[in-house]
C-alpha cells in the first residue's frame, strides 16, 4: 500500500490536472484526498505497476524500500509501539 504523509493510501488516479500531476488517493477509512504525486511514497513493486500504467508520471514518485515502508507502518501501529515500549 502506498504512503502519503506516512499514512497508508490507495492511489486511485489522476484528477485531471495533467500539467501538475495531482492524484486522488484513498485512505483505509474510505476518505479521499487530492495530492501532488511527489508526496506519495511507493514500494518498488507498487512503483513498477504504476510505471507500467503511467510512465509519464513515474519520475514524480518517491520509491522507498520494503524495510523503510514497514518501519513507517510499524511506527504508527499501537500494538507494535506498546510491544516496543515493553521491551525497553
């Protein structure tokens, strides 16, 4: 799942503004937001799929590795945070 401001989102598609790639994303709770593509972080797998479908917008995406992606998600998971605090 792609990330926007360190929150998981589904990239739905461009909102029609081709001059500046603005994409509509959807959060897990169903809310949507229009954001510049440069703010969206994707894993390599997500990026390859995105690049196949929209190669002209691929240069705007920040690609992060799976480890960094998981660390960001874990840093927001209440259970993982509590587990980490118990270890210390």
